[in-house]
């Protein structure tokens, strides 16, 4: 009888096209110390979003400080030991929260620079064979829909008529909801574009499609917005995060020590103090966040490449994702260093 090696190999089945990332809504129920249900909230995110992504959205939405954000625990059941989740886990559609409240504070969190995933809305006659286009764009959380549309015009090279007819939509049960021009971005991180093409035109900023089966949206770089064009940009490529064996506890502590040295230097602290003084009041909050990010990247740009990360904003986000690994999240020294870093750059 012929051996297996003598049998001609069957032709491999054609690979199925990667499923397009989808917008989902995660329902979160906060529990009291006694286990009773308190507040509920629904956050919009990507279907590949991790618990760390949702934690960040809630921290922004409800102005959690570092202590509250760290203490917040999430599970898939009401009992404390019912499927407790780690930051690297993909979030289900319903979560229970302990250790933090879902109440908006009287003082809103200052606007910050975030990244938004855009996707095209399929046409009625779409056969599904065209490559779905997804890309990320940096924007301030207090920017309006009209301002987002203008950023897309600059990034994609839209004409003025195309920009005028473009609609930004949110996926809702049973259909779509159009964002009004004066609505702010706030905690939204996934938006659908309808009425204008997503193909990049000549002279437009570089846009990077998401790779198939991307493990996390944070590792994908963003096209820089017009209003934050002064922020140093990384080369628009998909970053390969360090392997788990490479970025271990010893290297993570070494990285933190270098960041502590850089952010704790007198020259850095003087520049940060001067920036705070120049950006007093609500009117200066936006400029402060953008200029502070530029200042932080002067240290990140020197330190992160030595540990396998890009020196720009995508590298910072990849580093944060790496620090969500269970072995690092459980380290008291890592958490202590993290608190010291927050104090230095706050």
C-alpha cells in the first residue's frame, strides 16, 4: 500500500476572506459592594476590542483617576468569581463591574488625543468581493462631526462636494444613526462613512488598512489629523509587538526605570511646568494635551526603540498593551513604577 508521503497532497482549500471588523455595543452593569446592581452603561467599540480598550473608554467617559481605573474589576457574571476577565481578553457583549462607579463627574475629563476606526458602509449592490477598507485617524475627544469630516477630507483627498455629502454614521440595532455636525466625538471609537469614497487620492495623507485578524486595534498606526499635524508621526507601517518571551518582567522594569529617569530629569520637568503655566484655563486645555503629547514623545522616542517599540505614538500604545500582560499587571513593582510615572507626567 502506498504510504501517506506517496499520496499526492490535496489542493489546499482557498482561504476565506477576512471578516470585516464590526461595531458592537457592550453593556456594563456596575455592582455595589453587596452585589446589587447599580448603574448601567453601554459603550461602543470594535468587535476585537480588549478589556483594556473598554477600561480606557470608561476612564475617559467617567473621568476615572489612575487608582479607580486600576481597581476596577470586570467579570461575565454577577458573582465575584464568575469569569473574571484580564485586560488582554476580548470583551463579551455584557460585563459586570466592581470597584468603580458609572457616574459622570461634575468636572468633565479634559479633551485628549485618541484614535478612531473608520469603515465604509457597503452599498446595496455590494457583492462583498471588494477589499473592505478600515483605517485609523487621530482626533481630539471634543472635536465635532464637522471637524472629523474635514480631517477625513484632508486624509483622503476628498473634493469639497464629496466632503459636503459625506455622512458619518453609528451602527445601531436595526440600522444606522447619522451624527449631527455639532455632536462631539467623546467616547466613540468606531464610525462608518457613507456617501464619499475611501480610496486615497493623490497628495492625501498615508492611510494604512487594518491587517486581517488584527489581534488588537491599538497596534495599528494612525493617519495624523490636520489640527494635530505638529505631533511627530511614526512611519505608517503596522508594528510588530515584542514577543511575549522578549518583553518579560526584567525588561519591563528596565524600561520603566529609563522612563522615570527621562521624565524625572530637571530639563523635562521645567518644560512641563512652563507648558502648564502657558495653558491655564479651559481655553488652553486642547493645546496643553497636544503639546504635552509632543513633549512626552521626546522621552519615548529615545527609550522605546531600545525595547523593540516604535518611538512614536503607535509605539507608546503598543507598549501599554504589552504592560497589560498578566505577569506584569500582577507585579507590585510594575504598578508602583506606573504610579510614579503618572505623577511625573500628570
